[in-house]
């Protein structure tokens, strides 16, 4: 077939436009180098359809330049899955470390305001009474110290209950309507709709896909994120759309272009399973680590009361401490022990009844003072060691999870991140290509000018 004289112009023009698109995309990459979640883009090109020409040896293919076939988003889907799984672990570890750290602060150990120091003062007060059995001031100090001991138990339980209630409040705030998860789900549904429409038109909405991945990354810190293609009525995937499920909730929170409305999350037994929501639910529950600390505190208080009351009552005196009955309720403070009314003048008791035994003797006070370092003290020391160990483990787990998440993020960045040096090198390469295409176009223009304006003008 005959070839137009303007074929070379079209070939040069295609090259010019292709290099211009590449320069535009490179500039877009450079502009978004610091944009969170941005994936670098690349212009995909292919050789344009060749033209068949007749030669002396037969037919041949004459190239017609280059065509832009699309703008590709450079992304590694497997790295995304790995990072989100690690982000879930990091969210759980960091939240747990923070909450257990607050619980550890409530113990205030070692220190003068902790329960250990108060127990030492309590035993010392009994020793002082043993040394001065007839001193009313020593008995009063002992009574005040006993009340302070009961108050310290109660304050510690109250602070631990506060940690539980705060965890529950934060869990409710994150999962409630209008909370961060609800807002992310609504935006994901809107993005799904826009991406689906663009995909149906044959477009590749790279920037919208980046924003959707950023939202999925943020959700992964709350709980495990599961992503599946949206299916139509025939069970076929809808192009560009996804369903998103969170944690142990069996129903997707986003299905295509629709988010769950009215908003609610349905975790079986109230357990999201993992992530920061899982850590919050665990701490807030009546079977979590903080509830176990409160149970241990109540046990130590009961052991203290049982030991002291046993010696005092064996000598014919009344019980010094009372112990409430019933299980620890999640997030609800409860005084582990209290000074009994029979030995508290404020409640109608008598200060003289505070130490049993014959007047002037110190047998009972000496026997109770000898309880120092007994079961209650030992169990409390073990509890403090347990809390410190669990907090240390949670901090180590957080550091490990953070390190792995950083490594996975670096791996993602090595694939999809923008490297300024590389982009600048590409920019120079595309600029040279553009200049070469422009030069080719100029040459073709000169050739056509010679053909049109000067051919046949002999002698001029």
C-alpha cells in the first residue's frame, strides 16, 4: 500500500507525545514523593501498529512509532498483605503495652506510696503496740495505719478498675457510629464506587487506588482486615470493587459501594480477635490481665485479713478486717477489705478492743507483728513481679512488632516508593527522548518543505 508523505510526521508526533506523557508522570511522582501511601507510576508504551509496504524482495513492515497503552501503578500486593498482617500485630502489641503500663503505674512499686510500703508500716505499727501495750496513742496509730492499709488496697483496685473502664470507653469510641472505623468504611465505599465507574470506562484510577490502600492500612491497626472481590448477582467479580471485613465480624463492613448502615460491629462474644480492638477488649473484660491483677489484689487482701483476724479472734477479740463477697466485676471498683466496725470508734467500736488480750500484755500484738513476710506479703511480692514481667514482655513484643512493621514498610517502599534520584534520571532520559522526537519532527518538516515548495522550480 502507498505510504503518505506525512507518515514520518505522525511517527515523530507519537514519539513526542509519548515522551511528554512520561515527563508528566515523572513530575507527578516527584510532586508526591512525600505523600503518605503514594505509589510511583510508570507510563507503559508499545510499538504502534506497523504498516505493510511493498519492496523489491516482497512485503515488509514499516514501523509507525510508539503508543501509550496506560499509566501503571507500581505496587506489590503480597507486600501489602504482609504489612497489614504485621500492622494488626503492632496495633495489638502497642495498645496492650500502653494499658499494662498504666496498670503498672497504679502499683507504684517500688516506692513510698505503694502497697508494699503500706504493709510494712502496718506491721511496724503492730510492733510499736507490742513495745507499748498500754499506750493509747500507739493503738490509735495502729488503727489509722489499718485504715490506711485498707484504703491503699481500695485505691489500687480503683485505679486498676479505671484502666479497665478507660479501655472499654476507648473500644466503644473506636467502634461506635461516627467513629474512625465507621468513617473509614464510608470513605472506602465511596472510593469503591468511583474506582468501579472509572474501571468500567477503561481507566486506571491510580490515585484513588492509593487512597483506598491507605484506608485499608489504617484499618489493619484496629483488627485483621480481609479483602475480597465484590461479586455481582451471577457470582462474578465486579471490576474495581472490593468487600472489606474487619476482625472476627463475619459480615463485611464494606460491600462494593455500600458501607454497613446503620453502623454496628458484631464481634462474637465481644472479642474482635486481634489488633488494638482486641487488646482493648481483653483489658476491659472480666477475664483479662487487669481483671486478674484485681483478683490477685483481692486475694492478698483476703489473706491479710484472714491471718490478722485469725490471731486476733483466737485471743477473744473481734475481727479487725471485713472482706466483701462476690466476684470482681470488670471496670467496677470494690474495696478489697475494710476495718471492721467493732474495732473502729468512728463506727461505734472501741479503741480498747483493737488489741485483744489481757491489759498490759503484748502477746497478740507480737503474734500479729510476726506475720510480716507471711503469705499475704509473699503473694503481693509475686504479683508485683508478675506485673513487671508481663509489662516487660508487652514492651518487647511492641518493639519486635514495630521493627518488623518498619522492615515490611521499607520493603513496600523499595517497590512502590518514589526515589528522587531515579526520577531525576528518568526525567533527563525522557527529556532527551522528547528532544530527539522534536528534532525528527523538524527534519520531516524540512523534507516536506523541500518537497512542496522547491520541487520543480528548475533554475530558480
